[in-house]
């Protein structure tokens, strides 16, 4: 085996000491040996020249700091979202615009399946006119088979009568999150984990079941490769023994082209067992499987009206804000995990949840400060400048949900939080101004896994209708590209290995057909992805 020298039209390195190059030398072990011009490739003896990318642009492999393995498994179910989406196999699914279209698509799927549960996903009632989808609508698909529709945010679902009965829900049920109509009869809509899980488990659509068999792990890599992603989180996984065995076996195959960073769900075990389990998992990390972090889910979804908002609350719509972990329990868990040296990724959508997490982290770090802890507030969509100053003082990171600006921005402006708060949501510019380490993300499959689209969202802050949400929070293209490479790598404590094209780092590259700077900020999302180079091995999109 001998080193390989790749040539490219341009290499965007994300290394300020050498921001551009045309050649990169890679060792047989997949490490970068040299970066620069042909004359900078060094005296490595015999080398192999690979010019297949001579007309393409290389960047560090994109790092998706908040996605879910469900991106690889959820396509087994029927897509029911508003926007057109592309599955890991390349199939394009059109969006749906009415309850009638939804019912018709599920009926088609029911006929294909023959028997068993009928499950759809991606639905968002904010985009469908008329009354909210109910069990009566889904009873039109079947009255004997369970029919379940997972909402796009994954914090709500709607079930038909058979599915509700299967979970033991009836008109006498008194469980938080189990909604009723004005007549007191079960509506069919369920909010948050405690109400949803009994249905999801019984129809085979639990987060655990979607978390990582071999097919899902490979499909996740297929989606990642199409997007130029070489490292991705799976930001909520029970990581039980069977799941872990699947992950170890699949990522251990020589041709698996993705570095996975699964985070242990804080809901997976009793609180006192989370820290020891995370510590044990960290010891089992490999080159392609990085373990040891913990994900905590505090509140719900803004567009689902279950996020925790401070006053004045929701602009329009029904306030169903809820906690998946109460603030007191959050403080206890945060203190415990911080003392054990475990990095936390804390889901906070509403500003009320951000405040609870900030207060918990303040108490934990005051009691036991850990240098370079890099605890991350995930989503953190509604944090204002006062909250960001406290986050900066804590030396925490934020991973902002920039994709919301395009996919849900109009609904936030018109319905959920109103013009003023929508115009400052996902405050990338303020975070950078205050020196907070920044990543931006897709939360796939909630929105498509496509870091260049995510970067476009942060740069332009345009909604689907073309409205611009808050010009003061726009960031430049270079800052956005940093947030999907080295910035995201930093939040995962992997910036010493990935995120930039530098000597000694892993030879993970995104291969682009177009130059982002040549297309410009307005057209950044149009940049075409050829595929990736993973550990020095070229992986064309759609090739596996």
C-alpha cells in the first residue's frame, strides 16, 4: 500500500493557516499527510495519483451534529409530509396537501401490506387546512387494523380507534398528552413520549425499534453519502445490548462509509444507571463508532405546541406545553452526569426549556466545574440575547436548528410564536458574536439530511414563501460552512480528528460538483454533491 495524492479544482480546507489547496496526500491508513500545491506533497516515495476530482471541489466531510438513525429506518413507513422528500434509495416522494390525500395514500399502503399496522410519518397539521387530523379520519383507512401517523416533529402522533384500543386507551383514560375532543371523546392525537410510547411500541414504531438494525444503519449511511456527510450523530438511542451489537458489527465492516456518534437516551434507564452506562459505552468506542455522550430531552416541539415557552406563550393555537423531564429532575441529572465527566446534549426548543437547562447547568458547573466540558444545548431555537450571554458564561455550545427557518418559518411567524420572536429564532449571529461554539443541524428525518441546505438557511434566513426572518441574525457563508464542519466537530469533541483538511486528520471529504463560493450565498443549497471520500476511499453517492 502506498499514499494517494488527490487533486481537485479547489480544496476548501477550513484551516485558517492554509484556507485553500489543490492537492491532498493521504496515507494508506486514511490519514492526511500533506495539503497544498503539487510541490507541497512532500517526499513520501512512491505515490498513487488520483485525478478523478480534478474538476470538483473538496471540503472536509460534513458533520451532522443532530440527526437520528430513524433517517435510515423510517422510510419503511409511508411518507406523509408537506414537502417533497428523497428516500435513501433515491426515490422521490411527493408531499401531501390535504387530509384526503393522506387517507388515500394510507389506503394504498394498506392494500400493499395486506395485514398488520399501517404507519405513516412526516405529517404536520399546520400545513393541512381544516380540522386537525383525528382518529375518525384514520378510521377511514381501517377500523380493524391499527393506523398511526407520526407527526413531523416526532413529539406528536395521531392514532385510529383500533390503535388506541390496542394501547388500552378509552374514554376513561386519564393520561397527560392523551387528547379529547370538545365532546370528551378520545380525539386520537397524542402528545409527547409518555402518551405516545404505548401506541408506538405495540405497532412496531417505537424509537427503539427504529434505532438501528443493519438495514437502517446502512440506509443512514446512504443518506449521509448523498449529502456529503462523513460523520453524524444518532442523537437519541437506548443503546441496549442488541442495538450495540448491530452498531458494532455494521460499522466494523471495512466498507461502511460513515462515522457514527450515537448518544445514550437519558430515558433508557433509571437515572442512577445512566452515568455508569455511558462510561461503559465510551470504553467500547471505535474508529467508526463513538460512544459516551448522553442526550436529555426536556420539552417538546414548537410547531406541536408542546415546547416550553416563557410569557407571553404561544402567539396562536392551543398551548399544550409539557416536560419530558421536570426542571427539578433535570437539575439532579445534570449535576450527576457533570460530576461523572459525561458530555450532555440537552434538547431545548422553547425559551422556557432553555432557561431550565441554563439554570441546571449553572448549578452543576458551580458545584463541579469541568474544563472543556462542551455541554451542548440542542435546538435552542428561542434563546434570546440574555440567555445566550449566560450560555457563553457557562462555556457551553449551541447547535441551532437553522432548517426551521425555511421549513417552518412561515408557520412560526404567522401562528406559533409571532413575527418578533420568529425573526430572532435560531440566533446564529448572536451566538457567534458572544463567542459561543456554534453548529447547525437538520434533525433528520425531521427535515432532510443536507448540510449545504442547512448552511443556506443560516446564511439567508428565508422561509418557504420567501420571507426573510431577521437580517441581523444572518451569518456569512464561511461561518455557515464552518458550522457544518469544524463547528459541529467541536460540539462532538472530534475537532482534533475531523472537520478540516489538515495534516494528521482523517481523510474524510465531501466531494462537490460545484464551488459554493462561485454559486454564492443565494444559491448555496443548489451545490451538487458527488459523494464522499471516507478514510481515503472514494464513495460515490448511490454506489452502495
